[in-house]
C-alpha cells in the first residue's frame, strides 16, 4: 500500500480509494467506472460508469475505428462532466485539483489485458479542458485488483463472483 504521494496523480491509499469507487459505482462485471479524485484530500468526488467495450484489435477495421472513437467520446463527456473546468486567470492556468481513475470491472484474473489498455488512447486529450490529471487504469475482478500502469495489486476490493448458471437440470434429489 502506497503511503507517500510523490506525484499529484498517484493515489495515497489505493485500496481505500478503489473500494470507495467500487462501492459508489455499484461495480459489476462488464462495467467500467470513471472517477474523479480530489488531489488534496484524496476523496472520491464523482463516479460515472460506461459499459466496458470489447477491445479493438488494431487491424484498421472501420467498425473498430468507430468503436474506439465512441469510447473516446464517452471518456471525454464524462471527464468534462465530473471534473472542474480548467480556466485561465490572467497569464496563469487554474491548478490541477483532481485525478481521473478508470476502474474496469470484469471476470477473470486480476491482470491487465487489452480490455484495460484500450482506455489509454481513449483518455488521450480527454482531460485537457479539465483541472484533473489522467491517472491510472485499474482492473477489479473476483480475484482482486491490479494497476495497469504501476502494476501494484491487492486482494481487496474484489468483485463478487457471478454464480455459474447450469442449463442442465439437477437430476439428483
């Protein structure tokens, strides 16, 4: 657990912050939560959710281009909705007071996959008119969580496992 905040976009207590995002966003597999964290207090300011898209393969497929463009649009709209606007006063920009945290909630192992990595290009330029940094991208699964950029990990928070549904009737009584 990180206890020293070296850079303003790094979380001081990753497990506590992720737990709050997961709780407030009512996390479930297939949903990605985007939160804005106050840099000073480390409190979760706002949480929004989007359905987690299937990652694109990068093979110049036109449908994939539009899917990635749609994800960029979703991230941009959320960023502008939940973070303070970056303004100019005289010759100076307003300070960066927040950090965006992306939490991909899915089944599977708690390792970063193409599902999480697709959010890096989606975030490109999306925070530029806000007073918030683009922070880390996390995955939370029934097995725990991991960071895509720093590779930190932990057991809590974790998603509740979705019980397997049997299509075969139980013949043993």
